[in-house]
C-alpha cells in the first residue's frame, strides 16, 4: 500500500461519502456526545487533572483517528484504565492538579503517541500482542478495582490514596471520621438511580443518556435548591470556557526518562484495548483492521492530545458499542462528536461548575462495576494452572503494589510460561489405527505397533529450548527396546527447526547408527526440509525421508520382515 494510503486510509470512505451516511453519523454523534461529556470529565478527574482536560482530550484525537484509523466505529478519548495509569505514573512525581502535573500529563501523552507511532511505522504491532489474554484480563480487572476504590475519596469527600489496596485501607482508617454524609448521600442516590433506571425504562435511546440526565438534574438541584457551600458538597468548580491551546509540552530529558516506562505501558494497554474493541465491531461493519495502522492512528491521536492540552487516550468500549448501535456509518461520526465537543467547551462549560464530584464518581463506579468479577480467575485456573497462576500474580501485583509493577509481573510471567511450554513439548509414541492410515498416541488409542520400529510425533517446533527433551525421550525408548531397528520421527507438527535442534538430530543419527538403528523422518514440511537440505543431516542420515508416515511404516515393516 502506498505510504499516503497507509497514513490516511480515510480516502476510502471519503471518496463515496453520501448524505444518508451523514444523517446516520450525526445521530450517532449526538448520542455518543451524551456519554462523552460526563465520562470525559470524570476520567480527567480520575487522572488527577481538571475536568475540562477530559473535554479537550475528546476533541482533536477523535478527528485525527477518524482520518488515520482503520475502524469505522471506534470511539477514541479518555478511558478509565488509561486515566488510572496516568495518575499512577504522575502522582509520585508531582502534586496532583499542579501546573507541573498538568504539563507532565501532556508530555506523557506525547511520549505514548511517539512510541505507538514508531512501533506502527516499523510494523512492530505483533510485539505488543504477545502478552497473554489471561494476564491482560487480570490486569483490567485489578485496575478496575483500583479505579472503583479511587472514587471513594469523592463519594466520602475525604483524602484517600488508592494506588494499591493496603494504601487505600490505611488512608481510609486514618480519615474515616471525616466522611461527609451529604456527599456520600448524593453519591449513593446517584448510584442507585444509575442502576435502577435502565431496568425500569425500556427506551434504548433514553437508557444511553441516563448518566447525562442524572448529571443535568444534579446540577439543577445544586443551582436552584441546595446551597453546596452550606452542606459542604464538593463540586467541579469553575471551568474555563475556551478552546484548548496548542503548545508542545516542555521537553525535560530527565522527566522523559522517568516517564518512558509508564509511557510504554500505557501505549501497550491502549493498543491492546483499542484493537480488541475495534475487533468486536469489525465483522459487523466489515472493517479491514490493520494492527500496525491502529498503532499509527493511536500514536497520532495521543500526540494530538498532548499538544492540545489533553492527556493519554484510547478506544472506549462503551462509547464504541453505543456508536455502532446508534447506526454510525463512517468515522465521520467521530469528527461530528468532536465538533459538538468544541461547542460544549466554548459555550456550556460554565453550566457544569455546580456538578457534584460525587455524581461524577458514581457514573464511573456504575460504568465499570461489571468488569470486577472472579469468574475468569476460577475458569482459567480450572483450564490451566499455569495461566491461572499468571492471572493471580498479575492481580496481586496490581492491587497490592501498583499498576506498573503488576503489569511488568504479568509480562514477565507471560514470557516465562511461553518458554516453559516450548521447553516441554508434547512428544507421543504413535501407532497405526487398525483399518486406517492414521496414527495416534499409543497411550490413548488401541493401535498396531512393531517391536522393530518406534515412531515419535513431536507437537512443537524444535529449538535449543526443547531439543534435549526429544533426545532424552528417544534414548529412554531405545534403551528399553533391544529389538529396535528403526526410529521414525513424524514431523507433521514441526514447522521450524533451529541450528541447535539440527545438531541434536545429527548427534542422534550418529549414536543410533553405532547401535545399528536407522533414523527416519516423515511428513517433513517445506520450511523444515529447506533447512535440512542446507545441513549435513540429509547426506549422513542413516535412514530415509518419507512423504507420509503410513508409507514409512509400510516400507520399513516389509524390510524388517524380509530380513527375518
């Protein structure tokens, strides 16, 4: 694909954009806007930033993604997990909400964008997808739990720390006597309404805008009925009515080095989360998703957020699903949502100054509570103890230490488990199923075998990690069978073999030859055969290379019978 088309895939849908599509996109944009305003403000607050930055982070990134992304419905903007990771990265370095904190948040977004963009340009998208799904699932559940706990400081109106559970418990004990009943009451009422109203109201459209309606009602009540200062109710406060300023964050190399690990983690989670969400709607919309293109688009979107007074962004599951269900036809829906957000930032920010922080916290808690579940841990443990261990280790790391450390533990365990599995290949002694040309494991099937011939099937690529295991397996069976004349390795499941494994086969061939036992190979795939031809093994092989395993057993059996 030409570079221009690669960087700007929007040409595909812009070339045949129609009025009917515009109407559908406009309706979808209005519905998404109803979710985006409260969510954007809430997630900015979750990141330790002024609420207006949530609106700023929802403007330019969506426009950039619309013209560079490969999904027609993915909604880009602030999301809970990324906001929590931003807070976890910056909280130890700066005072929350300070100008230095805000500037660092913009710089962090630029770094996330640069990392994603570079990885996408050089087609390294596959690297970020190497983390196992159980680890990612555990990380999301653990992060969601911390996000929920982090909202209690707004529900209780007390200073709480929620970087990990022990820290949360200690700070709650220290400040429990300061809990504000008025703030807590507002938060609980909001949570109850957010849970109950969708079950009582059958209209799909109204259900989607219930969070916005509750926010609007709480603002009206605080403005005309309740005096917030009299009841000590915490509100959003004054929000500037202006467009975000374009400026590149101050580039401090010491700070850049400090933020790089967190930036890489955020880039990784942002990409994995966005791609998974885009895939959820891709088949329905017939989108041709490209992982590298998604990295490029997310990179540009985050750079745009950083230079436009925003913070790190990603794909939002809830808004993407609503966008798709609302009938969005093209990425123009995201552009229209951005334009509407500009109108909000210019003319309606003052309306939100009396919005109780407890109500914003309630919208976050309700939107994420379904993600907090133990069932994936139980199901994974039953299926695979190794994956279950990785899940629990990641969960404990995130909830008891911090988000970054927990994710690093998960990544390390992913690769450790991968190496462990590769180093322990499944090797089966196989025999012929009577009346067929199929071969199966002698431990699980009733098969025909011969004392003169033993057949091995290796269900894994051969490498330096597992070559010694196959050699040991062969030695064990040869030592137990003095009548053995032929060893046949079925290579049907081997698609790659490295130099260490080749040398191991050469050693086995020599050692078996000294015992007057021939080594044979069957069903060798082309990539493996190409490497065998380049080695000395084929020339020195004591036996033959057979096209099929059935052919090998038939021919070798006849040869053994003739000798007898």
